[in-house]
C-alpha cells in the first residue's frame, strides 16, 4: 500500500477511500455563528490560524494564503455584524432621544407663547385700569375733591348731607379698588415678564438639546451606515475568497495528481535501480566466493547509518497527516528539518548522485544512491533546496550538496528529507 502514498510534504497522496472526496472541492465552512463576544471569538480564530500555519507549512503557499484569508474574513464577520447591530441600536436610541427633545422644545415654545399671550392680556387690563384711575382723578379734580368737609359745606339739608357722605364713601371704595387692581396688574405683569424670561431660557436650552440630539442621531446613523458598508464589503470579500479558495483547491488537486505520477515514476526507477544494484552485488559476491575471498558484510542494523543532513530542528516527522483544507489523509513521506534558507545541506552518507534537478512539488531535489545496505538499496532525497552545490558524481558523508530553500510546494524554508528502501519510502528515523 506504500505505492501512491508518499509525496513530499503537502504532496502526500490520499488513500483510495478519500480520493473521491478530494475530487470534489469541499464546501467552504459557513460564516461563524454570532458569538456573545465577537472580539473574543475573533482572537480564538486568530490563535487557531497561527496553530494552523504549522500544519500548512508543507502546503502550497497560494492554497494556504487563500484559506487563511477566508478564515480571517469569516472571523471578522461576527464582529462586523455586532457593530452593525450596535450602531442600529444607537440610531434607534438617538432617534428616540431626538423625538423626546423635539417634544420638549415644542412644549417649551407653547408655554412661552401662552405666557406671552397672558402678559399681553395683563398689559391690556393694566392699561384699562390706568385709564379708569386717570379719569377718576380728573373727575375729582374737576369736582374739587370729594372730601367730607367739601361734602358737608355743599349740603343744603341734613338728608342731602347724609346722601353726600354715603356717596363719598362709595366713590372712595371704588377709587381704592381701582388702585388695588392697578397694583395687582402691575405685579402680575412683572411676574409674567420674569416668567417669560425664564421660559425663554428653557426654550433656548431645549433648542440646544434638540440640536445636540439631532446631531447625535445623524452621527449614529452615519456610524450605522459605515458599519453596514463594512459588513457588506466583508460579505463580498468572503464570496470572492471562497471562489479563490475553491480554485486553489482545484489547482492543488492537479498538483497532487502530478506529484503522484512523479512519485510512481520515481518508485519505478528506484525499484529497477535496486534490482540492478542487487544483481550487481550478487555478481560481485559470487566472483569473490569463486576467488575464495570473503564477502564484505554490511552494517548489522540500519539505525545510525545516516548522519543528520541538516542542523535545523525537526518540524515534522514521517507519518500520516490530515490535510485541514482538503480534508483527506496523506502520508508525509519524510522528515522535515526547519532551518533558514541558504543553510548548508550535507550528504547523509557517501554515495552517488543519481538525480539533481526540478522535482515538481519537491522543488529543487537531489537523490543519492548509497548502494546495498542491510540487504536493501538505500536512496536518500533532499528536497525544496534553494540551489545545488553538486550536480552528479560521488559525494562523501557530510559533504555540502546544496542549500535549504522553499522551492516547490512549500510555504517556509526547510529541508524535506526522505529515505527509500528498494524504491519504497520509509521513516528516516530507521536510518538516522
């Protein structure tokens, strides 16, 4: 079952049970549901994306970028929707406050208008009272007063005297009432004038509050419009990114198919080479035995036969991996050494360079045949190199053969190191 499973890094080939699922791009995950705290949810997604970058190190950069871009957009959608909801709530609140201030302004203006009307009526009464008092005073002057002495002297009979005294009291009462009404009207007018001044202050304050409320409502509406525009833009962006991701999935599938074909071709070549190498070793051994000479024995075990090809740290081991974007299991057929680009790569053991060139998803690749070791033809491959230091011939253990890079299907500088036993990829830890 190893045939067709081993492809470098992201070029691991799916098992038959899931290959059909890959042929049809999986639907993009729906926009994340709205959370109680969108910002907290977004931070969680950002953390997941950072962790995902490690899993996608060996995926083509274009697919990884398309996937992460879509994930970030989807993570931003709940916060954008929350902003729209908040802005619309602010608009409703501001509109209600604006309506309330408008009512208060109308009430204040109505109160002022009633007070002005009341003051006008009071002033009219005041003017009428003043007119009556003036006429009364003028009459008194013409009649030379209405004092009791004047009444007594002008009386002709006792009855006339009594009548005149009674009339005098009545006139004085009328006079006192008129003067009292005049004073009351004056006081009322002064009070109403003061009240109107206070109402004018209230109207001015209500007007300013209404203007502020209107401005706040307009600002809230502008914020809501901007938030809605951002949400709409994110929705459009999400749709475009979804299409881009699906296109990248198709492209990635094509790369996987090409890589699988390359892998099968490579395995066939290595099998044929292993068969030829084993036959040659058998002929050499037979010749030595015919000559009565001892046949050299290889190492008793494979572990430790190969040296580390890079000083980088181990970022990924040999084994099955689940692709988080394409959703299938694949074999990661080698061991990854994470190191800076242009860091030297060394031959893991002495051998012959059988290939140095472009390997599709493997990028720049060198293959070294180490001959028959412990009964198998051992070949090592060095992938994603930035450039070569050798192109053929014999190399020694530890000799620099190239430099770390990120060519082919790779998203970061690293060495993808593989070991083949008779053309079948095996875990490099068996030999290191």
